[in-house]
């Protein structure tokens, strides 16, 4: 927080930002595929690929290096700035000593994976289950016991690790024993990366991303657009920042949520390397070389009165935000100067008239039930106000502070001790153990001491746990930097503070992040924001360039960063509110769906998002099921993937989609046939088929193929009972439950003359001609011949002596010969061979 003399007009403007990640193609140095990339330091990197291709980056540009081999380089890694490793498809292992590469070992197989531990131990693996272990001095060859090609590997130590292969198989190295794990994936895993032994990711076919939680692998994310492509690499900086890429696809992982990014569909990415969440590189097919920069796209919105210079923004334990500021003319009280509060970051209200006499408000600290605000009156006297009712009423709370102390900033540690930095002709550090009622001056050491003590300042302070951080500058000696202390008395400078950084504010954010906002001071002043995730030992640029001037205050709040700034002319004063790179994550609870049956009533979907925002659904097969008003309406039997989604809003990131399989079984259709009867020698009657079990107003005309009733009995069948069977029904929505009927063939027993039955037929079986000789002479007798289908194929008068029938043209089979006379009817079977 900056509160030194300001000599301009301040125009605050709220700004929101969105991530503006950019991938930029670099100059093409080769047309060979590049398979991996790694950096020795921030300014030295290597990319390797097909036919021994090696590219080197030295701070500003890439150059092609002389090839060490004609074979393909597959992997590269660096364990330090003086040790690196690269492997080839012909089994060569090359080592880098900080100056040059040389052949270190020749393996017995093609090599595809490379992994080194912090201990200096390493592993390579490749075809036919081959693996080699590096002890730190020599390689030992071995085999995992499975005849597979290793595609990716990870080892947590020399007794535990993983290797991936094709066909959805993983091989686990547990307590020095290898075993095969089938995780039911559809294809090979090309790469894996672990944040910790119990937290890893693997990518491969169908643009799928799998996660290991220490117990088992499970599908973590599937692309909704490019399902027929594959991912070739994944890279994690930490548990909150990751990437996965492949054939025209790129996914980013932020705080528990995967999101698909739009990139050039012609890009085929094979390898990543990132130095921080905002900078990285990628390589790929045909010499593809990409640089990644994650910028912030600022958009202003109106908020706090535009004539206020915001000197401090603070987040309260209850989630409210507080902003404090003063007007252009610091020594004149103004009705708009003072303290403002917001519960949403967009709408702000002034909450206290008691602070109107503060012409120059310096800092605010929001505690649990307590607000502390410092400032100076028109006589330059320091005033510290305290409120215990949310800012409605205030009391002075400056016991122990020097009369003209300019309190610049305050912070509270995890034990509830409040610290304040101030300047009273020289830098001062105070602490209060009663939430600001009384203060004690702390004697400090470790800072430079100029001859003119007024040339030194404590500008701001922050606390992470019980560790304190201050920004100190000594103008006389040209010293500025961030210092740290565990007790508030003994201080040491952080060596890796960004060069030329003037930190106008320090802020301890969530998850142990330390922010520094201010400016880079050189030939011109450029606003800057840096963040550190390791207690200030290393920093990365949060990219807040382009707003103008110095960024005077920064705080994190939920899903947003808040940043105030001022520049050097009256129309350049900008107050900013920024969404951070850490959106509030949310997840969807969507349980498995019970199987349904065609004809079931619509049912409501009850997935819920942890954010409380409404969940939307999609059906992959609307011919089977369609979503209407959060309910599933069943259209047909079959299956459909039901996807639950929550796209997020200004406060919540998009949730990862959850998919559940909906199976709709066929309905049962009962089909029966009525019992019927006929006499011997008659054709079968029509069989009446009936149905029960129709749903959705269906009828027989909706069936794909109608079932048919039939029997084995024909006109030649003897008297008796025969089953009527039903078969042949087909339909997408019904299964058939058949009930048989019975055909009764009645025996004819009343004949006027038994001699009709004694009629002779020969030869029987017959080949050509059949002779029919009546048992006695009779007049006016008729002879009919039926085929098996009951059709009359011959009809003639019966000769009293002998009748000849020609069967030559008839097909082989059974025929029925019927004699009708005045004396009665007789039947005879004839076999044609």
C-alpha cells in the first residue's frame, strides 16, 4: 500500500479481467516432428524430435543444434543446470553436463520413457517390457515382466511407480513388484504426470483424461467435441495448474476444473513445459514450436466515486470488502473520502460519516468483528480508528503510537497479533496483542540505516502464519526489497525479489500465496503485480500490465483480485477489480440412473451443483430419451448418455461435466393365438392372433416385423391335436412373449360303404403313374388330389374299374387322394418319390 505524497488527481475505475491465454507460433526451424521440450533454467531450454533434431533456446531465440544421432529423440529432462538426459528410439541415452551432450549408455531396446527422482536416481523404459535403473552412477538393465511397450512413466521412489501402455493397461511398481492394472480405458496412455504419489493424471485416446487418487484410476474428463482424437501430453505445475494437449486440442486445469481451449486444429502437440502459470512452451508435429503467455484482459466498470484515490482494499473474515481512500487534495476534508464496503465487489456504499475528518486515509485492516482504519487529520496528526460494529461507530485507538507517526500498513498473524509499519522520520514497526487498543514499538535489525534516517521507509507489511514480510526502501543507499522475519525483530532480505520492484503493497492471499503490487522503476514507471507460492523465495508475474502508473493496493477475495492504481495525470487514475486465476470451483453430484422400460412415465433429474446454481442436462440420443423441463421423457428402447452441466457464472467456474448411462429396456408384448378345429382333409383355417401390453398408444402397425402363427398340420394330417406356434416378431421397443394355441383335426368316421376305404393304389410310393382300383364297381364317384398346401391339383371322375393318375410333373412329397361317391367319402395318402 502506497501513501507517500501524491501530487495528482485520482480517478478510480473498477476493472474486471478475464484470462487471455495466447499461444504464438515461433519461427519454423525444422519440418521434423518435435516430441519433447524441457528447460535447464528460465533462459535455457531444449526441444528434441525426429531424426535426432535438437533445438536450443538461450534467452531470446531458438537455434538448431548439430544432431547427435540420426535416430529419433523421444524424451528429455533436466535434473539441474549441469545435468540433463535424453533418450532415443534406438536405445541411446545421452547426458548433458551443462556444456555439451555425450553418449552415456546404450540400452538393449528402443526407449520411450524417461523419469528422474530428486535423489538423482532415474528410470528409462521401452519396448518388450524393458526397463533400466540409474543409481546415480551407473545403469542396471531389467524387465518389468510383461511383454509391452512402455509409453509413459512416473516413479515416486526406487520402489514405487507406474508405467502406461496400450489397451487401457497400467503397470504398477509397488514395493518393488510389478503388476498389471486394467483400468478399462479404450486405448493407450501416451503421457502421465503426478503432483504427488497419490495425485496423478494420464492422457490418451478419445481425448480422455484419467486421475489417480492414491487408490485407483478413474475417468476425470472427456472432451465433448473432439472425441475421436487423442491427447499426447499432460503437464502439471502444482495441484491447481495443469495442461493437456494433442491433436488440435488443448485443455487447461485450474483449481479442480478442466476446460477445453480453442486452438488451431492443425496443431498436433507432443510436449509441454511451463515455468509458471503464465509462461510456457509446447512442441509438436512438423516442427511446431509454440510460446504460451497468459495475459489479463481488463474491462472497466464504474464503482466508487471517481475522485477518490484508493489507498487500501481489505477483505474481512465475513467476506465483505472494504476500500479506503482520500481525494486529490489530501489536506482538505472531503465528504466522499472515507470507508466504503461491498458484499459483491461491484456495488459499494460509504459506511461511516465519523471518518469524514480523515483527509488522508492510509490503511484499513478488517478483522473478525473489528475494523481498524488509520489516517491523518488536517494537522498531520495520526488517527487510528477502531469499530466493533461493522463500521457504524468508531473510537480512537492509538495508545502507544508516536504523535506524528504515519501508519502505512497493517497485518494480522495466525495468533491474532496485529502488526503495523509506520514512518516517523524513520521506519517503525509496532505490534498490538489486543486488536489495536494498545501498541508496542518493536526494535528491528537487519535493515540498512542511511545517514539521513528520513530517507528510509517501511512501505507495507503482510503475514502468512507467523511469518512477516515488509517492503523496505533506503533511498539514500539505493536499496529496496522485501524482507522477512519469524519474530518481528530479526529480518533478512529475500534475495529473489524482482529487480527494480517498488512494492506499494504486500498481501497474503489464500493457499499461502504472497502478492506484491507496485511498479517496476526504471526509465519509466510500469505497474506490476507479482505472486509467490513459496514464501517469497521465487516470484512470477501476474501480468497486470497496461493499466498505467503504480498499483497501490492488492487483495484477494473469493474469485477476484482487487487492484488500485494511480498514474501521473488527472485522467489516468484507474481503480481496478480483477477476477483471479482461481475461480471458485464447483462440482456436480449426479448419481447413477436406474434402468427404465419403454412406456415408463417421465422422471425428474435431480443432479445438484455444489454452488447451488441450476444444473442443465443433455441427452446424447434423443431418439431414446429427450430432456424436457429437467425431466427425461422416454421415446424408445435403447441407451443414451445423460450429461449434467453447470457453466458457472461470475462467481463460480464451470463444473466438470458428469455423465451417466440411461438404459431403456424393451417393453413386453404378450402375443397369443385362439384354438381352432377342422375336419380331416380340410385346409387349415386362418389363425386369429391377439396382443396385450401395448404402451404409448402403439398397435400392430407399429411393429417392425409382425409375428406369424403356424402349425405343422396340413390337409394330409391325420385326426388329432396340433400346436399352433407364433414366431418371427421383431421390434426395437418390444420383446415378445408368445402363448401357443391348439388346432384340432377331427376324424371322419361315418362312411356309407367300407369298400371305398379298400380301394387299391399302386405303386405307392409312385414315381410316374398311379393306378386307382376301387374296392367294387361304383357309379358317379369323383376323385380329387390335394397337395400339402390343401390345393386341388387333380380332379376327375373315378373309373369303376381302373383310374390312371399321372404324377410325373408333381414334386416329391405327400399328397391326399379323396374319393367322393354316393356311398360316402374316403381318404388315401400318396407318396411321390
